[in-house]
């Protein structure tokens, strides 16, 4: 049961037929109590809520169809949906995609069809968790205008929301809340007697609130929950100090979910930092991934790809070193394999870069798609059997080791094409020089005709 200092935070909950008698009270977290009551109270999203922005105009005129809010946790997706319903006088039905099922959605849609005067808004939280069939179920009623759908997702809608549904919706991307805006909301929560923590008589300096805001990683809900935890852990009327924040920070976890965009964004920053030759940034993003619980084998796999994609022939030591790192992660494990990861990250970041082989395989694949497949030239086909030889396979092939510099002047495609263009990067410079030398020899020898020379080895 709550003590005398805490009971004011328990509010009466409407009874339902499934509640046992006497169960009249339910606890509402501070983040729920401080939820914005209108668009004007939503903070940190000026890029979509400014005076001349599309979303406020749509809400003011009440002429909008379906909407999808996409952004990190705690940035106001649910608050925006509720504010839109309140300001347009619409019936608001909230569904969590994790808990909902097809039968429930059919009932919600059927009721909306029979109550068009309510102008129902169906808010689906975590809409990315609906499968294709569940999303398709919404389409007829969205198209007919029986409901106005508002979806919320932390995942990229381009990957997780069906194209037909996405094409019928306005997409708005929410950003992490700035620290200063979070600090202002925290101060308001401390001062608010009706919805916030004002009855507790707690105070905090601006620096303390900014420090707490910084810990939230742009997540306003997380910041409010953290403030409430701190307030309820301290005597009533006390000032929250820097030591309290320090203790709280030592037990927190950074925001990093291996199944969310944070995972992909951080991995992207990690790879691009190595590509950009910045070992410090690459180490930082790798450290963030590890602190967030990322599997070190994932990081090692990304480095194996990077070694060929971005370093390539500029330093061919990169690939075996990256493979060795992956093996070290398997053999050693955390925490010690951080040393192996750091070793290879710095090596890759500071290596000369060449994507020539990446571009070459792309060009070769594109040639096949656009021009069709070339046949293997007769003089290059296998000639081990009598039948193959009787068909003329292998005739005219020149064995390279019987020619100076192993250059015969022979072609190795029916219609020669150039895909690989070496760069002046690291050790690849030597490859470029060697290829130029061979091309000159080939031209000087004038042995381009395909039937010269005797048949030799396959």
C-alpha cells in the first residue's frame, strides 16, 4: 500500500465488469499524468508542429486521413495521437499491436462503420508488429473513411508498414527531445500540484535537471519516470542534488535496442566513421554498441564486410585481420574481446581505402543484367575428354607460363569489357602499375588473334 506521502499519486480508475469489487484505485506513472493535453503542449517537435507546418493545419481544419508517426521511444507519438483526437472531437480507440488480435480489430472496425458520426480515430501503437494480414484488414475501412488511422512505430515504416497502407497515410518523423526541452518539462512536473509532483515539495537546480535530461537520451517518458523514481526515493521536501543524479546514473542503461532503429543507426555511424578514417568516432560507436548489449560477433561480421568493401586491395591485410578478429570474439568472448575489436577497428579506420573491387563486381553484375550472359569462349572451354576436343574446345588456348611475363595477348571474354579500375590507394597502386604494364605488353606482342599458338594445357 502507498504511504502517506505517496497516496496522492493513486487515482480512481473507472470500474469495468471484469474488476473485482472494491478495486477502485490504480497507479498512474508521472509520464502518463503529465501527458500533453493539446498540440500546444507537445515539446521538442517544432519541425512538424510549427505554425506553418502541415500537421497543425490538418488538425485545425479537421481534414486529414491516416497518419503514421515514426520516431524513437518517448518522443510524443501517443501524446500527439490523443491531442489530435481531443482537438478534433473524435472518438479515440487505442490499440496495442502486441496485445491485439484480428478478432478485436474486426469488432473495432465494425463498430466504427455503424457509428460514422463519432469520426473514429484508431490509434495503433507499435503498428510494425502487425503482420501483413492484420495491416491489410485495415485498408478497406481506411479507404472508405470509416476510421482515421494513426499508427506509431519506432521502426522504419518503409520496411514494416505495407506499401498500400503507407501510401494512404501522412508520414511524420519525430526526433529525440532536446535536453533543454526535457529539463523544462521536468521543472513543470516538480511544480505541478494537480498532475505532477508539486505536493512532494521537491526542488532541483537547472543543472541537476539538465543532467537528468541528458541521461534520458531524448526520451521524455524515460526522463519523467526517472524524476519520479528519484522523488519517491528521497524524503519529502528535499532538494535533488548532483549526488542523487550520480547514483541514479550508475545504475541506468543506455537506450539501445538490437531490434530497433537505434541498432541500425549506430551500426551505420560505426561503419561510416571507419570509412571516413576517424578511429576515435569508430571506437566510440563500437563502445556504445557493446554498452547496449550488442553481440560482439555482429560487430566482427560488419568489419569482415568492411575489410573487402572499403579497404579492399589498398591493404589486403585487412580481410585476414578482420576474420581473425571474428575468430577471437568466438574464442575469447566478452569482456576481453573488446581488445581484439578495438585493435581491428583502429587498423581498418586508419587503412588506405579502396572500393574498386566493390565497384567491379557491381559493374560485372550490371553488365549481365543489362546485356545478357556471354558464352564461354571456345578456346577457354574444358578440353580434357576426346569428345570435348572433337568439338574444338580448348583449341587455340595459350598457356601463360610459356610466354614472357606470363602475358599471351589472348582475350578471356568473347566481348571484352573492363570492370575493375584500380585506384591510387595504398598497395593497390602497385596493382595499377602491373596491369598497365601487362596491357602494354599485350598490345606490343600483337597476339590478339584467338587461333594463334598451339594447344597446351587446360
